[in-house]
């Protein structure tokens, strides 16, 4: 296997553990809260802090940072790279702290405003959202450093500890859901676990614990690569200016992405109770294969693509992008088909939302799964531009994405409910991904053409979906039905493998 393949598989493995922990967390929370107003409030309260994290170190800065840090490492050595890291980390923390204070002060207006995050909630729910949002900003401060540490270690081609950090974040949240939230302690055999009865606040304290673990697990990596923090803030350093120039358009792009989440919950808050939570869970389910397939490959690729661009090895860069795109398209389409058809019984068993709640959650999930291909392709297409230090094109297409999301979301959410919102997401992300692919071919002249992977993926999706549907048609109530459902997912997925073998062989040589 190539180095990139090994890294991708390593990341996919740890992402699988992370998603398994996330699923366990959501199962515990779902069975404890159901499709309730408190859980809707908790999910909405995450939006603004998550947006702030994504705009600073989690998305805008980290993605802009890795290509420049890789370039400095390649050309100037590790000491210069760590000097750059200290400058950027100090700046990120100060900016995040200042914005957190501002958001905490105007939190009530953000929540209650007609264009805010939850105008459709009642007054009690809105107050809960405000309080949870303010507490969540503390976790955002921790992440402002932890997210950059991930980027710094990845630029040094170290992926193990950054891949472990999200798993510990989920473990912290599970601790909060098991110990802090419930009124009555969970029973394990003859042992009753302690319970603090904090409700939705307990979930938030779990977030704070998870954020702390997310940072602490990565500290040994900084020690391994001999990082020494420096209290410096040299904004006119040429490398710092380069990061900031790339970050500017990326910041706007991330603003567009995060605004789609605000639009999503704004629309969902006007629907029936549970719509926000159904969208949160549907998004989480879609994110499992998206993370294992798209994010694993994209994360492994970015530092290497940055090195290829720094070395002007454009043919190798083009071939790597084409192979990665073919792989993602061919795998993601049958996976989406299998999950959309065979997942409903397992969803009902795990989350126990009741018949109507399960049906709502599954239709929302199907809406998101239609865009799995687009989300996976975006992981590579967006990084292909950032690796070439071009953040303008992703920014422009991100603006198009947001505009289409607002228009289409308002058209579809009334007749289709929450499922109309998830369908909107799939349509606009797929348009953006293929638009980036077209621009890459036209403007960058890289001739990245993954259409064979798309064709084989569609055929494999039809076959795998048909096999899954056929087995699922024998569904029965109880444990037998769960076994049949699980078998349909496994056999349906296996049936796709012979049809996408050329792309699977490419995975070994990525």
C-alpha cells in the first residue's frame, strides 16, 4: 500500500471508532430525552459556538494553515514552522476570546431575533438555548487551540493523536449523558451509577469535558515534535501574512457553510416538535459514511497535495486528485443506496423515537444520504484548491451554495417538512462539488475526470440497493426483523464490490 493509503485507512479506522462512540452517545441521549423540546434546545444552542469554532481554528484557519505550514516545513525546517504555529495559535485564541464575549452578551438577541437561531421556540425554550449557548462558548475557547494543534501535527505528517482526539471528545460527552444528565442513575447489574439530574445542562458539561480531553490527548504530539510555545504575535511576518491572505476567503466560505446550519434550524424551528432533533440525527447518520470515506481520504491528502504544489509536481497532483475522486464516487453511491433502503428498523431500535418519530428521522436521513456523493467529493475538490493556495474559488461556490440553500429550503420545507430541508442540503452540496470539479478542469487545467467512477458507482448503487430492498422485504417484527435488516445492509454492500473493483484497486495505490 502507498503511504497515503495507509494514512487514509488509519484515519478511517479511528474515525470509525469515533463514529461508533458518537452513535452510542446519540443512542443514550435519544433514549433519555426523546424528540423533546429540551433536546431541540440543546441542539440549537450548539450552532453559534460551533460556527465560531469552524470560522476560527476548526475550519477556516486549519484548512488555510496546513498548506502554508507544509510549505514552511519543506522549505525552512521545523523550527520556522513552529514559530509560525505560535503566531497563528496566539492570534486564534485572542480572536475567539473576544468574539465569545460579544456573543455571550448578545445571546438573547441572537436566539429570539426573527432571523436568529430559534425564533419559533417558546420563551422557556429560548431561555434554555441562551444559557446553554453561553456555557458552550467555553468549549469553543478550548477548541480554538485544540483545532490548530490538530492542523500542526497533520502538517508534520503525524495523524494518530489528532485522529484519537475526536474519540475522546465523544467519550467526554457520553460521560455527561450517563452521569450528569439523568435524574436516576443507570443500572449495570447490581450497581447503580451516580446521577446528577442536570438534564440538558449535563449534556453541556459533557461537551466541556470532551473538549478538554480533545486538547490534552494531543499534547504528547507537540512534545514529540519539540514544539515550544512563544508569546509572539507578528502579524507582518511574511508566512503569517500568507496564512491570513488564504484565510480571508476561507473565513467567508466557512461563514457560508455555518449559515446553512442556522438557516436549517431556523426553518425547522417553525415545524413540529422534534424536527430540529430529526435533522440533527439524520445529519449524524449521513456523516458516518461521509467521514469514513470522504473525510479520511481528504484529511490524508491535504498535506501531501500541499507538498506536491510546493514542489510543482502538477502531473502527480492531477493523478492523485483523479484517483481519489473516482474512489469516493464509486464507493459513496452504493453506500448511500444501501443505508437509505435498509436502515429504518435499526434506527427505530436504537433511538426509540416511536413509529412516527422513526419515520420522520428516516425520511430526513434519506434526504441527506442523497447528497453523500456530493459531500465526499467536496472533501477532495475543496482541498484541491486550498492545496494550491487558492481560497477564492471555494468562497464563490460557497456563496452560490448558501443562496441556493435559502431559496430551495424555503420552497421545500413547507410541503415536505424536515425532509425537504435535508433534500435541499443534498441538492446544493452536489451542485457545488461538481461545479468545483468543472472549474478545476477549466481554470487549473488539471484534467481531473472521475466519470468512470461515477458510472460504476451508479450501477453498483442500483444493484446494491436492489439486493438490500429484496432482503428487507422479508422484514418481521422483533429480533428476527433486526437480523434481517442488518443482513440486508451487509449483503447489499457486498453485492456492490465486484462492480467497483477498479476503484478499490486504485485505493491501494492512492
